[in-house]
C-alpha cells in the first residue's frame, strides 16, 4: 500500500473512532438528562406541585 493510501486509511480510521466516541458521549448525556428529568418530575409529583396527568397547579 502506498504512502498516500496508508495515510488515507489511518485518517479514515481516526475519524471513525472520533465519531464513535462522540456518539457515545451524546448517548451518555441523553441518558443522564432523561434520568434527571424523571427524578425532578417524580419529586414534583410527590411535593404536590404536579399531577401525573395535568399541568402544574396554580
């Protein structure tokens, strides 16, 4: 394999690995955000600030 082709393959591999790491980071943030939203929502229901099927009480 020539030098240019080798550099292309290495660059493609590096880009693929970076994309995979970025996708994993995004999924992690999404899971943490979803869990936090559920915890905060459950706490609001427990505190009576929110009902399960309605908007916040006034």
